[in-house]
C-alpha cells in the first residue's frame, strides 16, 4: 500500500496549525487514494507520556501511525545537519509517494536536502488537487495533482504525482483544518536517531517567531488599513493559497519583518508614512510595489482593491484554463 509521510512541527508541546492542515490534506489524499498516513515526530528527549499526548493530537488530526525519534541531537531547531539523516532513513524504509512538510521555515530547511538524498521531485508552497478519471475497462482512478504559483505570479505549475514515477517532497501552503479527522489513539513506533554527520555542531541560540499567520506564508499583500472587511475578504479569495494580507500597522510591520518572507506584493499609495520600512529589508526577499493614485486610494480604497481583485482573478482564470 502507498504511504504518505507528514513531518510534524511542535511548538511548546502543541502541534502547529500548519501541521494540522497538512495532516488534514494528507488524510484527504489517503482516504481517496488508499494510502497510509505516517506522522513523523523528531524531538529532543521527552517523557513517554508527553509523546503520547502529542501522538493523540496528530492522530486526531488525521494520522494512521506515528513515528517518533527522540535524541539530544534533535533537541534544537530542525536543521538538515541534525535531522536530515533521520528523514532519509524514514524515506528509505517506507518509500513514500509524498513526503510533506508544513508551511514555514522547517520545510525550507529540510525539504530540498531530503529531495536530493532520495532522488525525489521537490515542490514548494504547493496545494493539492484530486481528480478522478473515468475508464471503460477499469473503475474510476484518482490523480493527485500538486499545484503552485510561478515566481512571477503569472500562472500555476501543475505536477501529476503519478506521472513522475518517483517520490515527491512538498511544502504545503498554509491553510485551515476545519475539524478533527481521526481518533486520538494512534500506534506509536519509536525510531533510533542516526548520529549526525557533524557531531560537533552546537546550537548557540534559537528564537521562536511570533505567533502570527504572517510567519506561515511565503508571500504577503499589504493593503490600506482603511479598507472595508468585505473588500479585504474579496481580495484574499483572489490571492494564491497561503498568502497573507498585511495592513500598515506598526505591530504587523514588525511581525512581517521578523517572519522573513520570500515574496512581497506591496499595495499602497505612492506616498506612505512608512516608506522607510517598505519594501522590507529582508535578505532574499523579492518585493514588487504596485502603486495606486494616492487620491483614489485615500478617498476610495475599496474601489482600488476591487480593481486589483478583478485583475488577479482574470490572471488565475487564464492560467488555470477550463476546469
């Protein structure tokens, strides 16, 4: 039977929201494609009852089985130097069709090196689509499609997992898991952690990002604080999956810079009191500024956002083509 491995990110003993969404998506694929969903926990030394508590969370979120490895080498932030060998060991043993990471920095750090090690395809900031096909000689089959927006945001790339004939390592875009999909009683299998290649590696310091939806996204759109809730909701529905809306408030600007996003679309008047902060000075961040007439934006921001929303929907419609 095919298998799907989901990397579990835990903060302060709680499974993160992006991880719960990842498990929900893995469960959706597993139910329709007949795959077993494995949740992979990689943690520092913890008590057994703590492992059971976390296992209950991930099994309720949709995992069939829980794989857990505890070691002093895994106590720090997830790095390829400390976690990579364990991930490769799991992939080699299970031969998963999909190896999934939640949105955020953990997938960026661990995903691409794992793909290189196991000869897998690598898809970042992806969404999952399921398509059924009819056949006169066999029951309807299911196709698992990974989609992601191109860097230029001018269209979407679609990857058929079945056509690749090799595993896929993917980072899922952030989303919301609506409800529990399983029961809190999964079987836990303990794994030994391979010795790291560089045992002299030490974590000097680590700092958690603020608990904000902004940190889970690879792109954000900054909008005027005076826009109405309905205009913001329409704009959000037209944006790529996993994209955050940021209004020009000091709290959000600070959290946004700490989050270190890779892509930014700045939607604001041509003149702004916070021009010294935007585009954000973040290494590796690609910033695109979209200027509106200052008078129109200040007098009727909803109209300006409606025009942007319509343009985004037209672009997505052209890129996706007929359903």
